[in-house]
C-alpha cells in the first residue's frame, strides 16, 4: 500500500543503505505485530506436524527403509508439480510479474506474492539495449536552450514528502488540509496535472534534481549504474556560479541521499548531523519539519547568491508522528497521515513567514512539489491517477506571470523548466516531454514490470513489446474496461504517435545508462 506494488529484490539493497533498515524495523514490528506472530505460529505448527508424521521406529530397519522409499517416490512428483505450478503451466514461457496485471492492473499486487516478486526481480537489474528505432529517434533527447541573457535568480526547490493533491485545494471531493499551500497556488504557475516518476523517495529525488526517470526495477541510486556520470541541476548551475545545498532532516546517509547529492554536484548536504539538536528528533526518521525548515531559512541567509537550494521534508512519513506540543492542534482524521499533512503545511507557512523578510527572498524562484504521492490506501480518490499525481507549483517575485497549467508534466520536466526560467543557453539531455513543443505531452512510469504512459485523458499500458490496454483515467480509474482503439474516444493515430515517443524515450534511457552517456552536450 506504500509503493503500489509488491516488495521486489531492491529491498535487499535498501537494507544496506544508510541506517533506515535498523531504525524502522522495531517500529514496523510493533505496527504490524500480527505478521511475526503468524510466522511464529506457522513455524511451531509445522514443527509439531512434521515431528508427528515423520516419527519412525528406527529400531525396525524394514520400517525405516519403507518410509525412506515412500518419501523418495513422493518427492519427485511433488517437485514436478511444484515446478509446473511455479511457472504457471507447461506453456513456452513461465509466469512473470507482468501476467498478474493482464486483467485488472491495480489488483496486480494482490494477485502476486512477495517471495515470487523478489525471486523474479533478483539479479535482474541489468538493462537490455533496445532497437525500436535504428536511426532517427522520434523523441528528441537533446534539448537546446537559447536564452538571451542569464538571469541569476536563486532557485529554491521544496520537496514535500508523500504530498498528494487530494489533500489540497485541488481535490474536487475532499476538504482541503492545506490552507497555506492553497494560498500559494494563485501566485505563480500551478501545474495541476503533474505526475511523479516513481513511488519511492529514492526514485523521486533523481527525477526532480537530475531529470532522470525510474524506468527499471532498481532505483538509480542503488542500481549498478549509480556510478555513472550524470547531469543535474547542481552540476549545471555550479558551472554558472551558483552555490548549491541540499537540506534533509533525516539521518545522514539515509537512502543514499547524501552520497548521491555529493556525486551530482551539491556543494553541501545538511542533515540531522548538521542540525545537531536531538530535542527535535521524531524518534524514527529524523528532525521534525518545523524546526528543520526554520534551520534551513537561517542557513540560507548565510549562502552566497545566486544559489540552488533543495529542501526535502520528512514528517509526512509512517508512523505519521508530530511534536507533542501540536497533538491537540493537528488531530488525526480518517487516516493518520492527515495530521502530518496539516503539520507540514503549518511548517511550510512558518518557513515563508521567515523567508519573506530575508535579503535573498525577492530574487528567489520557488518550486514546490512532492517526491511521490501518499500511500494509495490513504487516498479516498483512488485509482491510477492518484497513484502518481503530485503538485507542482512555481512562483516567486522574479516571475511576472500567474496561471494554471493543465498540460501533463512530470518530475523530469522540472530541470529543463528551471534552466528556461533563468535564461540558460546550451544543450542538455532531458527525458521531459514539456520542451517538445510539437509533440504530445506525456508522463511515463515503470511499475510491476510494465510501462504506464499518461497521455491526455488516458493511460496506456505497454509491456515493452505490445500494448496491454488503453484506459480512460477519470471514468475508469481502476483500469477495468480497456478502450477500443480507433473508437470515438481514442484513435490509432494518437496511440501510434505517443507510443513511438515512449519507445524512443525508453530506448535512449537504456542506452544512456548502459553506455554511461547521460551527460548532455554544451555549446
């Protein structure tokens, strides 16, 4: 329910990344106490029945020999039956994760089981080079920017943990939990149709600050490609005289964020260690949002301008705890996450109350988005859209425009958008579709071994070789009734165009990671 998929082999890499595993396990065991209890009972019962059924009077050699012979004769057909069941029959190719979503994609995690998912993805991290197109690529990967002059605006990216539009004023059915965030939405460019490129923070950060989507089972940070050279906002802006800093109140090393930030060019990383005051420790993840946001404002005032600062919030995380001083002010609603959403909005308001009085504020463009949406089980508006839908708001005094943009965008569009706003001149490699002026705008994701492409009012499911279905996002949120292509709703020409763009993007993504060719070309 947290990632909209079954646990896969990448969990084995998370165990060795930072301190998250050892810190979260005790709390998880308490919250889900019935799971270890069931496992213990099953183990005890298995031992009791095994001991009872396998008891043999070893003093009688004939009985022992008979028992061993029966066991030997039984094991061969049992193993054969298990092998057939495990592969799903005697067909040419065995069952894979993708088969679980052939009828109802959103129910795929329910149909699957965790051991199967881990086994199917273990050792499967190496990408394959694809050849959908031999020469000219429909998707233009290299984007050219021709800014008239460089505007040395500060860039401040605020990434809100698990912050879904369904909790904000963008919701059409629920009461907003975020009055302050809602007040900001009229100040700049409000992208109401923005999608995250993954379902985990470790996937969201590279997409936002480096424009790199997650189109494989392993997150880039923990993949075999993590040592590849990679372009990013800090690496590009540092070359233009910017100072860059990343602020996250979690443990230094959590999810590999600190190492990743240093690798892509951030000058300094500020975490729980630098904050250096455990009186604000939440007992699980790190420093509560409000004090860490205030700390970030203070540190920013010491920064050299222009700067690129990135602040990643923390408190809107399971087990959704808030400081004891606010327990009566931010009460739990239908879901535990509601109180932390309210608390994060409060922390954001206090952040801006401090920031607006600083010397750097008038020259700063703010970008507020989320690492991924909230857990699906905590969204009353369910379905495929809410699984990836996130806010994206760009505002600040240097911007002279304010409007609502309903075009599809995604996290990987943030990097090229920032470069456009500061008047950058040069070339980069970008997986965003927003800069492709003459082509459809779309957002692509990879989940449960399948690509999902949001385009217009539809989502297209593509397994890498064939289309598995086209669904209407609003009228069929659970993807139960595929649309007939070439019908009044969706024509084949539309499908072919967006599918070719997606195939081209996927092909170039795989090529760039395999050949360490992510760096763009500068004029």
